[in-house]
C-alpha cells in the first residue's frame, strides 16, 4: 500500500526548524542566566571576603596608630627627662668651674702680668690686666693655648702702652691688655682624663719589656 503525504512538507520542516531554534535560544538564555547568576554569586563572595579583610586591616591599622601615638608620647617624655637630667648634670658640673678657672689662671699667668678684671659670659671668659712687657702678654696667650687643660682658644682683643706713676712718683711704662678665652666644660675634662688613662699602663709595659 502506498502512502502519499498531501500536507505541505516544506512548511512543516520550516516550523520544526523554527521551533528547534527558539528552544535552543531559550536554553542558551537559561544557560547564560545561570552562568551570570553563578558569576554574580562568586563576585559577591569575593567582595564579602575582601571587605572582611579590609575591615581587619583597618582595625589593625587603627591599633598600630594608637601604639605609634603611645610610642611618640613615650619618646617625648624620655626626651624631656633626658633634657632635665642634662640640665641637672650641667648645673652640678658647672658648679665647680669658677674654682677651676681661678686656679688655672693662677697657674698660667706668668710673672710680670697682673689681672685686674675677670668676667664670664657662658663659657667665654673676658680678662683684663696689666703687663710689664708685650712678651709677658704673649707668654700668657701661649700658656692658655698650649699648657692649660681648662682653657682654650685665647684671643687678644686689645693691648696698649700706658704710663703709670709708681709709689715714689717714678714713671713706669706698662701695657694694658684685654683678651678672651674659652673655658672647657667638665665633661670634656672627664673624657680627656679617661682617654689619657690607658697611656700610663701601656708606657709602663713598654718600659718593662725593654
């Protein structure tokens, strides 16, 4: 028996293709929505994790900032304490400087030089006096420059010749002078003494070995 299809088969195939196309399109759209939803969910999780890390870092930064402020305050307090300690030490060490100054001036002033005024401004000592000759003033300057452990940087300010009437009304020619010299601090003296202390045992050992 022979079957003959009298329906328009081309239109039927076209409808099937169109139906298959729309079904595929719908499936692709559903798949795209699923992928987009999955990716959005992953992004949300990543964003949430990063936000939690950011919050943790902010908390740690705030804690470190507080510690840094505490350290800065401690350093300021330590610096203030050191400054007060240095001031007290300076007062204690400078208390004996006038004694050392007078003793050193007595030691370094040569014969024929008479001091008439001594004035101290911080560490600078202004000295005025009278000398028999210019050479006596030069010797005084050399003594304070090379021989004194307490005085340094002598500077002659002025020297001039004057005529002085003696007890018997005789005229004598003297030289008035003024000079400046710097007084070393006691810390420098202690450091110098500590540095020169090992020299004696070393020289003694060298003498013994020879």
